[in-house]
């Protein structure tokens, strides 16, 4: 059978950019919808036998009605083309409150033809799948915290509790595997982390909350394809071996953590013990460009700081790609520089250079120089106020001529202060 597999749509991830005046949609949402259109168009044009979406339609379980409308339009196209479609519930689709509807509940409630929502672990046989010659075991998002309610955790180390929970899930899936028809292709679809997978930008979100599936479970050779979602980095966790264990990744770049990775969906020819996988690149994904620059203080032989607006700005522009390569990209330039150079960074010139970018972010990180250290055996209390000022001018890389003038002024102020004190006595 011909399977199309994608995951992590997050179509309402509008964290950059403006709104489109024609549609009223955020431009970044349009980026995600273009990728989704490419996927749906491929499914319809190539008449695939099944589509599996492995979870996370939105960024959270309370999408705006406008975004629900746009997602629904694409899924209804699959339904109208009579393409069996499985929608797995992901962690971003679920409410943390018990009893609340998940974000793709309406397809189940309205019983949309050829669309099945997978909201609980289950084994699906051909009669559950419009008589397709295939078997599917589904594992939607299962949180550790949810499962801990049914586990006695009294005086049990938390690591052991987590291990017990994961063992129970593995035992359940293994028992289903024992029931399958060995003559038919078998697919596992899960929205979960797998041991050994390389994390993308979701790393911080997932820490401490993930149910982790063991590699022995997903690499069981009784599977003919493993369709995963949740991790945004595209990868085959079982590369070069049977079965393919695939995270296709998110359909658009979500943030700078995904800047280096291309975006994909999968078209697979699933056969018993002989599955062929084709990675389809989503060519229209918006580029993210991230660069760093470090400006070092330039000192003359006299210890004077020497810099100009022009050479600082030129250094920063040189850290960016050519202007034409920024066209339509989301760009972030992080600059570390001495605090006294703050006025020398010409932000207007940088924005002019990156004017073709979709969005330009300048992150300024002024560095505060460490305090000057006194020679061994010398203490602050042993220095006069004028000596301390001299140390300060040196630490601040003050121009020597300016330092001399300031030191002279300080001597005069201190002298006048002393004379006034003696007169008062």
C-alpha cells in the first residue's frame, strides 16, 4: 500500500512577521498552510492509499476558529477524495485538564467520512480501516503524569515509576503484536520520544514530561513501517535497517533551533518485510538565518580605545550572508561587544542591508569588563583617591589625554575640598 506520513503541522505558529492584508492571516501561518497544501495535493494527485498524521495540528489545544477552519479545509479535501486518513492526537492537541476536548475533536464528533481520530492506544484491523489490507497500532500522546494516577508511587523512586510506566506500555503493544495477522503489513504510529532519537527545538518543552519508547519496541521486525511524530528533527532512527522508524519532522521551521534542517514529508510503499521510503522535501519552507559576531576592543599602543562607527558596522555586515541570500528569510544577528561600543553600532545601516529579509532581529550583548586587579600586596585602603581614579581610567580604556585632564580636574576638586575643610576648622 502507498502511505503518506507527516507530523507536527503547528499551523498557527505565528511567532514572527505581519498579517496578510488580503486574507487577514499571519504571514507565518500562510507559510505553514502552503506546506500543508503541498502535502494534501500530493496525497490527492498520487492517489495514496492512506494518510497518517502523527500529531500536533496546532501549537496548543485552543486554536482560534480561523485556524481550525484552515486545518479543516485541508482535511476535508482528503475526505472528499476518499483517502483514508488517520489523525493522531499529539501533546500540543491535548488539554492538561481531564475531560476537556482535544483540538481535533470535531472530526470524531462529526464522524467525517474517511477520517479517524486516534485519541487512545488501540489496535486497528482492516475492518477498522475501510477494509484496507493493513494493520495499525496507534499510540497517541501519553503523558507520564497522566499514567502516574493509576500507579502506586508510595516510597518508590521516580526513575523506577517512569520505568514501570514505560514497561506497561511496551507490554500492551507487544500483546497486540502477538495478535496481528502476519500476512498483512503492520504499521506503528506514535506521538512520542524514542530512545536514541536526536532532538530538535522541542528539547526544552519535552524534558521531564516525555514517555520514552524503547528502541527494542520500535525496531521490532514485525513492524513494516513506524510513523512517528513529536520530534521536529527529520530522521530515521533505524536507518538502513528494517523497519523504517521515521520522524518526518515539522512541516515548517518553527524557530532558529530548526534553521539547519530541511523540511519533509514521507511517501512510503509499505509491503510485508519490504518497505521502500521516499523523503519528499518541502521546497518552499522559509529559511532561518542565525549569525553571531564578536567585536573585540581595538587599542592603540598607548592603551586608547580606537574604533569608528564605520568599521564596527562593516564587521557586523560581514558576519551576515550576502544581501540577496537574506531575501524572505527570518534573520537573527547576535553581537557581543565592549560596553563602550554601544553608540558605534549603526542599527539603521544593518536593517537597511537586511531590508529584503522577512524579519530582522538584532540581539545586542554588551560585555562588562572584569574589574581591574590590584598588584599583589596592595589594597584599596592603601591607595589615595587620585590613585584609585587613575586605576579606573586605565580599566575603562579612557583616552590618555582625556584621563590626564580628568585627573587634573580631580586634583583641583580634592585640593579645594581640603582647603574648605581646614577653613571650617
